[in-house]
């Protein structure tokens, strides 16, 4: 699993290609493999990329991926 | 006839499966939803990784009010009827409507097996209201039940296990203050007497595995959930726990 970090526009483009790779949407209610989520405190978005699809990315897009989940990917609400 | 069946050993199944065969959770209390073990689940390999995920789980009682997840990476894995939530993948399932259209008195019964208690692990939340939740609070003894601006942090009298077990939460607004009780299997481990004072507000919850958004996610298995809009009697609660244990292999 990789975390692709870029603009919303770029994340949506990768989302579309990754969905095609997994033949989504399917007939069991799954619409997307992953969906962009804005990183807490940033303007950038994050999209989860599978290891299988990662190998299909261009070198330019691979460079935008991290191997570990950004700490601000999980939105932490104040109690 | 029964006598001879017993003498011949034919009655064994009557007794070993008697609870499951003759008792049903929807026969007690005022049930509003029942996400039953290994039933009405939509299971498919959505992400092509050769393991199955659960994209939808409908209630076996009343309107189906399915809990769903349309994004593959956020669908819990299917594990022989148990739903396995992977916290780093932000896995959760959300209903189309609040359970019971909001709950005043309630009994909520889970069959769960947490992988850990290392962070805030939310079993149940409200997608639209971040402060409505039930969670384990970074500990195998500490929990928080919170809604309508009030929170009840409690320390259980015994640790919650890592093995599969039945967790039951009740709230009784007929008493003042509204007591909340939490049971680990049949043992009452929390009896809250300070929760919510005299307020009788509705508690709204509509999802499992997460607080609002993607916050404080659960990590582990959820095998079954039953929700009633009243407090079950001691006898009904014990029967319900025994039935759920039998079905889920506790």
C-alpha cells in the first residue's frame, strides 16, 4: 500500500485510472478503489494506491508516493 | 418420546443447539437493528487482492438499513463471517439511517475481537456528529460513551480481552441520573451513575469502525451487532449473550 500525495485534480486523475485497473465500479456496490482525502492542515490530498497499481504509475507519479501513512491522513477530532 | 430420544442420545442436539434453535434475539425487547453473523453480507473481492471484502451488511430485523462502504480499500475483510477492520486502511461501514432513528433507552450488543487497544478505537460513531461515539480509549479498561455534548469516561473493573467476546452497553433514562452499564460477556464491568444527569436526549449513531470522517478507527473484528431501543431484562440479556456466543463461536 502506498499513499499518493498531490493536488485534488491529480488525485482524481489517478483515482480514475486505478478504478479502471480494478474494473470498478462493479456490480456489488463498490464504486472506487480509493478516494482522495484532504490531509489535515494541508491543501494537498492523499489517495491510497495498491502495490499492484503502483507499478503502473509513471516515475513522476511514483515520486509523489510515500510508503507509510501520513500522520495527518487520519482526521483527529477534538474530544 | 423425548425421554427415549434423550436415552438414545438423540436429544443432544436439542440441548446443545437449543438456545440457537429456539431463541432468537428479535424475540426479546424492542429490537431496531440486527447485523447478524454471516448473514445478508455482500462479499466480493473488490480490490483484486484475492481476499474478499464486505461492501454491505443488511439488518436481519425490520428495514434492512444496510451498512455499506463503496470504497474498496475501506471495506473490512471477510473472514468466515467475521468482518476484519484494518485501522490503517480507514475501514468502516455506514448505515443509510441512524440506528433506531436515534436511541433514548438502549441495549447495544457487539460480538467483537479487537486486535489491540493501543489507540482510541471507535466501535460506533455518527458520520455527521464527531462527538457521538463509543470507543476504547487507548486501553483495555478505559471506554468513552459520548453524545449530545456529554461524555462518560469509564474504567472497567476488569480488562477487556483480546479474545472474541460479547460487549453490551445499556442506558436507562427511566432512572435519574441515567445509568449506563457495560458488560464484558455476562459480567457488569462498568456502572455509570453520573452520565447525562436527567437529560433524556437521543443518541444518534450510524456507523461502525469509526468516529466521524476517518477518526480514531477501530482495529479488529466485528462479528455481529444487535440494537434494541430499551434496556433488556437481566434474563433476556443473558439469553441474548448466550445465543450470540453460540452463533459466533465465542
